[in-house]
C-alpha cells in the first residue's frame, strides 16, 4: 500500500492506494466518530463490493445502512440526493455518523454533497471503484449534482476523511470505463507534467492491459499531481482551474448529447483535443503537439472527434461553464505539453476550432 496526503491543515487527509484495501477495517475505523455509517453505492457496484465493505465494518461492530441508487450520470440529480436524505432521516443518522461513497464519480459526487448538506455537514469517506474516480473525482472535495441546464452547477467544496483506492476493483471495470479514466490521467501530463505525458506515450498498452504496476504508478502520480494543486488552491480561485483542461468543451458535449450517452472521460478526451486545437489556433503550440495529444487520446481508445452540435449550441452550453467571468468564456489551454494556462479566446479562433474538430 502507498499513502499520499492532501495537505489542508487540520482538514488534511490520506489517500491509500493498493490491492485488497476493502478488507482492511484498520484503514476505515480511525476515521469514524461513532460506529454508524451509511454506504451509498449503485446497482452495478453494489453487487460486486457492497457485501465485502459491509462485512468489514460489521465484524468491527459498526452499524451499517446501505443505500443503492440506479447507475449512471443521468441519476446524478436532486431526486437521487433526496433519496439519500430520506434514508438517512428514516434511520436517524446523526451528525457524527459517516457516509461512505462506494462507486465511481457519480456516487462520490452525490454522497459528498449529501454529506456536506445533511445536518449541515457530516463526515464522509471515499472508496472509488473506477479509475476516473481514483485519479480525479474522489480527491479534492468537489461534490455536487447536475442540473438539466448544466453539469455540476449545484454543489459544495467538502473534503473527505480518507480516500481508499483499491486497485483490485479495477479488475471488474468495463474496458470503456477504463479508457474514460485514462482521459483524466492524460490530463495531468498535459497540464503540468511532461515526463508523465511521455511515460504515458510509452506505457499506454500496459495501462489498457491493466498491468498492476503501471496502474498503481499512474494512479499515484495522478493523485500526487492533484493533491499538490488542491493543497495550493482548494476552492479553485487560481491554479486549480487548470484541472479543467478539456472540461469546458467536454461538459458541453455531455449536456448536448444527453447525460449518460457519452461517458465523462470520453467527453473530456475529445475536449482535450479541442483545447489543443484552440491552443494551436492562438499560435501557442505546434501542429506536432496537437498530433501528439490526439495520438495519445486515440491510443487510450478515446474519441478524438467532437459531435456536431452546431456552433450556437456549443457556445450556449459553454456559457454555463464555471470559469466564465464577466460573461466571457475562459478556457484551459496549452502553452506547451506540460504547461497549461487559463485564457480567453477570440471568437474567430473558437469558430475555427469547432469547424476543425467535429465529425
């Protein structure tokens, strides 16, 4: 097992990465204020891992309530959130009770937001079971739900007590979901870690083959990159916005195609290609850099061509992005591979990018 720390003073917390962590109560018990938890999971992950986590806690004398939600981005909404509240209230969960998110990014975001708001804040623990959640959404305290008009527009910054990334859970992850997670891994190389980007170019086949050493290295490096950014800028007032590379375009693709029809990581993969093309339009990176970015996205078995939603639809959806300031769109763009910035872009460059990227 390897352990990293997200350094946030008295709210610092560990990220444990390793194999077979679900069976180790000693990793969970120190973070429970009272022996009462609610595990939130979904209909896909629950049958695979819920009983295991329940037994680990029950054998340690912890009272466990299970909440099983439907699976999918389409259910990351206020209805699911209210269902969590209903079960918590019906079971008289207290302020010192702990919520445990057992699943991917949707479950982590929902559970975290429920924890942030139930009784004005109860502790929660992240047990991410997808690569995307292990390298990105479980770390950093971004929680929330989608609104029909925009993704992640309702939420809170709320940090977990501990993150338990059991790499064994990736063995049951569908290939498409694995690739979606790799998109967020590639992101870290593009924004600030050229050596990691080069490592990914050389080792992508090992990641796709689920080589344990390669996966552990990719997860650890991604988490370290994110932990460093979060420690420096928890509430995204500056540097943390760089973690949204590809997300302005990607969120527009997700919303425009209907939540759940395109995986988040797939949309981000395409969005990163679009961000690279826009960076080239501004004269910052070369056609060769764009080609390298696109090649790595394709190598990860991710889509590199954007759906043709129409310029007006893209601009409308991107106008809801959280980086908009004073009504102006701002993008995370590349000065070089491994060097990202946040910048506005002139309409002509944006139009040229949309023309160049859709199928």
